C-alpha cells in the first residue's frame, strides 16, 4: 500500500507571517510566548531521517503558510509543497490555528488513504518499515484508557471537546465487546493497567497519547466531517486555537473506538521535553538507536537555548551526517 507523510511547518520569524497574524490576534486570544516561535534549526534532520530510515514513503506533503526553508530542494520528486490555500476551504483562511490545518488534511490533492502526520519536532531516528506505521491496512496505535489533565497551558479542554463528540457516537461497552482482542493486547505492557482500572466507567474518559507521529486513514477524517460537520467547521472558523475546539486527536480516538487500528508497543518511540537536565539522556538514546521515533518538545524553562540547540544539532549529525536529497 502507498504510505504518505504529512508535515506542517511555519517560519515563526517571518515578518510577513507575523504581520498577517497580528491583523487577527486580540490580546489574550493566542499563545504569544517566544517558545512558540523560536527556531531549533533542525528540520533538515527530519528529512534526512525520513530518507535514510523510511525510504518506502511515497510522497512527503510539506504544508506551509507560503514560506519555505531556503535550503529545501523543491525539485525532489517525492516532495509536494502544499500551501494552506491549496486545500483549506477559503472561508477558514487565513488561519493560525493548528487544528484547522490538521483537520483538513483529507482535502490535500493526491494524499494516500494511509498517511502519517508528523509535527516538526517528531523525528525518525532508526530504520523503519511500513509495518511500523500500518499493519494489515490498519494504522498502528496504542489503546490505553486514561484521564484528562486540565492544567495551565494544557490542551485538556480541547481533549474534553474531542471526548464529548466521541461519546455521542460510541458506547464504550459495545466497543469493548467488538474490539476486545485489540483493546486488551499484551503488547501494551504497563499501559493495560490504566485500561483495567478505568474499564468500570460506562463512557470513554480519555486515552493515552504518546506524543509521537499519528497514523491515519484519510477515510476516517472524511467520515468525521460527514457526521460532525458543524463542530468541525466551528473549530476551523477560529483563527487561533481555542479551548472549545476539537483537534486531530478526535480522529485518533474515532479510529480507536471503531477498532480500525493495529496494536503498537509503546517502546517504539519516546517523548522528551527538552531541558539541560535531560540533554545527555536524549543524546545517548538517539545515537544508540534505542527508539525508532522521538519527539523533542520545546521547553520555556531552558536557560541556555543556544547551547542546547547546538547539542541537539551535534546529536543529529552523529547519526545523520549526510545531506538528503531534499537539501540543495
């Protein structure tokens, strides 16, 4: 089967983008912290990792507001540049809401039924094969019940919106009867404990999110839009992310509830919030190829950003020193 990768990117330091954004933002309406815009300058390693460790990918759809990294070779036959206006309905544009960008992926021309969605802080760091993303035509995922964290700067309210929609369409007990074999798979290891403890509740309280790339069926996005057009459109009409939005996790949860996934081990990848204290550990697990996937999330508590950024770049150079065919 064809597998495509989708990665959105924004140059938060582009003065034209910032000027456009400032026309629509109101005080307190959006997250304006510098941590949301600063550049780690490691996107090239995402492309190097994909070329080296996921050579089977059919197309890479690079989604952008209109700007591009100066080093990106757009002539690569696997690369498709997608401007927001190429696929997002006009009534939602311009948008500075990641949820709008994500929830319209199914409209991208020529996108495969099987696609993998990456943020630009999620990297492929060891050899992978198609079965690490999809098995028997189904996206790999971890089924583990969880509770929702409502904290400062969290997306708890958005997850709550996702679950509100999900519980309107699916009965938890019926889903368990239908999908018991893939809900209680031993491959989940310790994550089974959460599922067992939260099973008595009659509704879905939440799911474990591993903060790595998401494996999707395009048809699931189409189905959610077909059945919940109003809430999807309400989200996409917001220029900036709002607590009342739904997000791409609704699509993930929908696939889990339908049983349209194959069990995946949590040992395939790891999420890290980058810090001075963790940088040595991150360095070691990447160069030792302990995981296939890694997410390196920014952290506003980093005191010496330039030094940590240099350490991350050096780490990637150790495993991905050669330019990819996506670089000039």
